[in-house]
């Protein structure tokens, strides 16, 4: 099963033409720039129309209008994960959003602690500490995420957020993938990533 992973498109999703074939497309958040409802609706109309059998997305720190909200009317094959899971063809995907309210309270950390141990594909917006999280001489990742990933050993950990660290790295049995599409200075588009899940 092939997964196409993208993140941090900031309202520039229409520029992503000729996307490759895959079974599932995953967006790791920051699909809007200002976090407004019209931006979110524009993204959803595009995302739902894509020719993939399944679509999964989470919210990033720019998508604040979705905090504490439910999205109604999504097709059965489009999944908005908010501290929740979906299983597709026996593969469990779990999503952790990055809302600023959750980060300044204990909601985000508690959500990380509750990631199911049988998660195959972990989807977050921010990276774990010291893994594809480096910019401006700072590691911006989450220590709590790294601890949890080391505990559950998912097959993939998909994220974005740190535009300067787009890439892939395998550590142990987990492949970590940062697919931040918009570049560090917002001037260009970077690579998406295609993953083969066993």
C-alpha cells in the first residue's frame, strides 16, 4: 500500500499538480495560512476531490479555526484525526493535531501519552526532538513525542512544521518523514514523499 505524504501547504494546494498515484494521501497540517474557515473549506474541496481511495488529515498550528470543532459531511473515505485513529486495510493511523491552546495547556501532552501502542502510522504536525526538526540553530521538536515513538515503534512517523528540514530518515524500525511543502522562506515548493507500507 502506497502513502503520499504532504504537509504545510499554506493555501497553495492548487499548485500541487501531477501528484503521483497512491492508495492514501496524508496531510500533516497547516493547509491554511491564516486559519480562516474559507481557507479550510477551499482546502477540503480540493482534498476531497483528489483521486485517492483514502484521505487523512490533521490540523497544524495555522489551522486554529478547527480547534474544538467537528467537521461534518466528510465522505466516508476522508478522515480528520484529532487525537484519534482510523484503521485502513489493517493499518492503524493515529493523528495528533497542533493547536496552540492544546500546547499551552496539558491537552497535547496527554494526547501524546495516549497514542495507541499498536499504531502503525503516527501523524503529527510537529516532529520529535532532534529528528528533522532543525532550523535557525534550534531543534524545535517535542521530547514527549520522541519518548512515545521510541516506546511504540510505529512503522512511520509523518509530520511537517519545520520547513527547513524536509526529508526522510530511518532510525531503528521507524521511518521519520518531514514533508513540509512550502519552503523556509515561503518562496518555493519542496518535495512530497511516497512511502510503501508493508
